[in-house]
C-alpha cells in the first residue's frame, strides 16, 4: 500500500500532464468490481446477465481511458453494482450503485471518495453484444454510462491528490454528457432530475458548487494523508475543508453534492473526530446539523463520541 501511494505521488505531475484518451502501452487505470443483481427478475434466462457482468468488467478493467502512467499496484479501486429491475425486449432498466475508494498515505486504511446511487438507468443489451470502446462518439447508452463513470472515477481520484488534478477527466465526462443529451436516453438531461448524471457532473463543475473539488484535495491530501503522522494537523485540515459543504448548501441546497458527501463521509467523520477536542467536535456538528437534519444519530456521535445510544 505504501509503495502504491508513494509511486502515485511521485508520478503525479506526469500523470496530470498526460493527454487523455487513446491506447497506450502503460498499464490500465481501473480495478473495478462489478456485480449484477437480478433477484427482481423471474422466469428469465439469467445467462444474459452473466454475459453483461463479464462485458462490463472487461470494459472497465481492460480498456485504457487515459495516457496516464499507472503501475499495476496503483490502479484505482471502484465498484459498480447494477440492480436489474426490468428486462424485456433486450432493454434493461434498473439502478447502479457506484463506489470509489482511495488508500490513505502510509496506512492500511481505505477511504471512500464517492458513493452514489444512479436510479435513472436504461439501456439495450443482447447476450454477447460487444461493448465497443469509443469515447469520441456515441455508440450506445450502456457504453456512455460506463465511460461517464470511468472518467468520473479518474477525475475524483486525481483531484484528491492534486488541486484540480482531475480537470482533463471532468472535461471528458462533460463531453460524454453533451453527446448523451441528444440521445433521448434518460439520466442525462440537464434539469430533468437533481440527482441524475448531468446533475452529478454539474455539482463538481458549476461555479456555485465547484468548491467541492478543492475540498476533495484538502480533505484527503492535506487531511487524511497527514493524520497518520500528525492527527491534530490532519484533522484541522479536514475541519477547514468541510466548510465547503456549508458554502454549497447556502448556494445550492438541492445539490447532489450534499447527499454524495453524506453517503461517502459521515461515518468516517465519526471516527475522524472521536479523539478531537470538544470545541472542534462542536464546530463540525454545528456546520453539518442544518444540512443533514435526518442524520442526527451519526451527527450526535461526532459531537459526543462517548455517548451510549
């Protein structure tokens, strides 16, 4: 783990400067675990879903999405859980839970960068259909979804190591959203839904919420990565970083960035502040309580870690 992070940090300048897209001799970037849940589907030949799982796994883990240089032990760890709710005439409808994680420097701890449930998922798929890797034009809604999340994973991971380091990959995700909006498929159209893929991208790129990207760097590189050697210094950086959540709430209270932060970080914050001074715990509680009034159990654990529920 330490070797992986050291290599990632040493090579970061080269990685960020690399052009995106196209084949490259260097190792592929993603290590994605894929699951396809079909428990809601009855009376259907399930072999099509085994084929789909294999195809998605190969797509994420064998295609090269950038020209960045990754060693095999530096791959970005992610999860892609597809729950199939309807299947008829080769059309699949359901939802996807996507998760992205990142190791913390000089430790065995892995932190969650993203935990998001995409409920607007529909695409055509026939057993054995090839998933053609093409990020410059629209091939299918399935590959569009896979490309979008691949570049979002890359963007968030790079942002956590370098200020705005993920910009090339946010740009590529934006081009995919732009192509998708003329496809007629659900989940892509701006203002259609406050939690669709377009809204997720906007939460990181719109000027009134883009401070969440700087928070990604401050929270992870200046905060968690420092906590192993200097817990107080690292925690103070996290306290400062999460003030961005309050700024997002004031300017865009319906932003999906707020729920994504909650789902990725509230449990972690309970542990981060378990040994913090009471004044620091109170500060974080007062910041988060108006934003997450339905999560009082976890927020109370931040404020009073020794309290017995």
